[in-house]
């Protein structure tokens, strides 16, 4: 092995162990969060992790497979309602209804994917937006079950007889987010992940390599809906009041922005993007009259100077590509 | 009853169509779905209102100046925000326009506040035309006529001028267009200028029908996108008819199904149409060889 290659290898190994250290440090910090954050800070951190879950799923669909979705707020909402109703009205244990709600939403995601298979770009965006509106209106109109526009107030869930407070919910979210990161990391490096990336580049090339674009697109929609639904089930019990109005198009657009701001097709981008979306408006709250103005400007500036997103920029600066 | 509903739907649909045309000009030539189009039009309309109300210009002069402002606004935005993004992922540019959408809305809120204004129109007090026994508002007729004039003018411009030819070439294949000596930054600037101009006209026609406030375009923008997709993004007349059809479908479904579920029915129709014709009713398949 040449010296240059040797140096490159050791450098790579070094940066790999640095990355591992950073990840461990982040998790240690996050695990200790309830001890150094006040109630509102903990709420924001939980919310960030919930949005990280949504962004991870959406990034798999939009970043890897190149399929735009504007119905993720509805998946998020269906997950929230299914979990809440199964826990509250059917009396199922919280974790079981969380899983069941996610499976229901996954099925809906797969169903939505089928008519979406032939559509591209803006056509796909509008069709998924339409599905989002339909799902949202179904929740709204099914008053007997969902409480309609009046919303649904929730009592704290119980796990194994003990009430799950803010700290408990935080740890549950942290564990599920860590799991979600691990799964997303592995999926993106699996046969499925590679297939999705080729589909994004060219469906014809993918098909000629024996990859069925339709099958993988439905899979991507389904996985992505699963992530959104788990996040929704956690969100419902974070805010303890859900209303069909909250799961609207603006939220879907916000999810999409998180993924793009963070960095399309990167795991780290999902984390950075979700954090940006929760924390920046909080930091700007103090600015009189113009939090929207500054936030909008930041969106524009980040995109103009870092079209690959914050994570893409960070990777370029560190020099790992 | 049903005739009234259809006329009402057409009136709403032609408002969508105006915004839809502005969106589609930019979209076809630059591939960017401009989420700021509505707010750009809103700012132009507020500028027109300021010219008429505070400066005291006569209606036609104020409106003409404002429409020119819309043109300049489009070019400036393209130069500052979109030009650096040429060659980047299209989604990045789209999210940038989303940010711009928030910025313009906040800026307008800071300047003009959040109260509503009544935008003057020379047609407001004219009695409705009677089509048999169905009253048709004059403003709706005027909107449809203006939309058709814009479509004809744009079609002639795109078909019979060198600049138009360049724009069409750029919309088909940017690389080949560049090889033929067409400046992509220039065609992109022209497209954004035209978008701003048509958007400005749309805003000025929409404002008397609705009330002028900073949320003037919020609801229209998504409907305009949906109507444009329904008609087919590659055809201007398709966009126009798609938006009219959307308006009518919306009015009928909210009257006969349910006011709140009507919107969902409209989108179900759009999805059904897209499943059968993925490029919209009048759209042509844009062949891309990658």
C-alpha cells in the first residue's frame, strides 16, 4: 500500500472515530437533557426529536427516491389520531396503539403510493397534496370517532401501570428516534437504499438493471408513512390536544423544507433540518414584529449559499465527500 | 340554481387562472415552482393601492405603473435569489421561493399592517350582465377576457419572436439551448419578469373581488397550482381551462356534497384525472432523455 493511500486510510479511520465520538457525545447530552433543561426546553427537544423522525422518513422518500410528498402532515395526523383513539377509546396500552397506528398509516401510505406511481414532480406534489386534504377532511368529518373540528383532548398515557410524564415521554421519544436513525442508516445502505437512489437518477436505468421502480416507490412511501405515524403518535401525547386543523398543507410544506434545508439524501440533514425548524423560530421570538421576516430570510440565504443544505455544506467544509 | 353555481365557479376559477398562468410561465421555462408568486402579486397590488390612494394617480396610470413594478420585481428577485441557484437541485430553489414567500408577507405586514383595504375598480358598480335569467358579474367577464388576452399575447410572443423562441428552447433543453447561444440567465430573468407582470395583473384583478390584505393570495396560490396541474402545465390554455374547471367543481361539490368536504371531493377529482392522464388534460409529455 502506498504511503498516500495509507495516510488517506488512517485519516478516514480518524474521522470515522471522531464521528463516532460526536454521536456518542450527542446521545449522552440528550440522555442527560432532563437534568439540565427546564420544562419548556424539554418540550422543545422532544418536539425536535419528533420532527427528526418525520424528516428521516420523508428524506428516504424525497431525498433518496426523489419523490415529493405534500401529504406527510396527514400521515402524521393519522398516526396521531389512530394512536390517541386506540389508547383513549379502545383502551389499548399506549405502546401497542403506537405500533398499531403506525401500521394503519403504513397501509394508507402504500395505498396513496399506487396512484402516485405514474406522477412526477409538480403533478406528484399536487396529487399528494390532494391526498393530504382528503385524509384531513376525513378526520374532520368522522365526528363520531374523532371529535371533528372540536379536537381531541388526551390524558397522559400509562406504560406498565405508571403514568408517562414529560420526562418519560422524552425518553421514549429519544429511544425511538435513536432506533429510527439506526434503521434509516441501514436502509439507506441496503439494497433498498441503493435501488431508491438509482430510481431518483433514472427510472429507465433502474428498470434495465432489474429494479422494479413501482415496488420500491411503494416501499419508500410505506416506510416514510410509518416514520411520520410514529412521530404523530408521540406528538399527540406531547401536546395532549389534537385537532384536524393542525395537520394541514403548511405543516407538510414545513416537513419538506426541513429535509431540503438540512440536506436531501443525508441522515444528518434530517437532524439538522428539524432542529433548524424548531429552534430558529424560538430564538427569533424576541425580535419585535419580524420573526417571520428573519426566518424567511434565513431560509432564502441558506438555500442561495448552501443549495445542498446545511449538512451538505458542513460535509464539504470538513472535506468528507 | 345550478347555472348560478356554475357562473360563481367560473368567477372563482378565473381568479385561479390568472395566478396559474403567472406560475406556469416561470415553471415551464425555469422548472421552478414559484411559491412566492402569490406574495409577489400581493406586494404589486399593495403598491398599486399606494399609488392610487396615497399618491393619487388616476386608475389607469397607477395600475400601469404597478404592473411595470411587478415586471421589475420579478427580474430583481430572479437576479438576487434564483440566478445563484441555476444548476442546483430544483427543490432548493423551490424552498428558497417558499422563504421569499414568508419574507414578502412579513414585509407587507410591516408596511401596510394587517387590516383589510378595498381596492377600487372601475367595474365595481356596474350592474351584472344577464345571461338568460342568470346574473353574471361584469368583473368576472372582464377577468376572463383579460386572461384570454394575456394567453393570446403570450402565445404570439412565444411563437413569433426571437426572444420567445429562445424561451421555448430553454424550456425544452437548457444544455442544447446554451449550445445554440441562448443565455439561460437571460431567459430565466425574462420568465421571472413575465411572471411578475402577469402576477401583478392577476393581483389587481383579484383584489376588488376579495378584500386587499396581506393574505390576499394565500388561498389562491394552492388552488392555482392544482388547477394548472389539472389542465396540464405545458399548455397555457390548458391551465386556463383547468383552473375554470376547478372553480366550477369546487362550487358544485360544496353545494351538493358538503361545504367542508367539497374541497376533498375536488382533489379526488384531480387525482382521478391525473391517474388517467398523468400530464394533465391538455398537457403534453415532456420527453427527457437523461
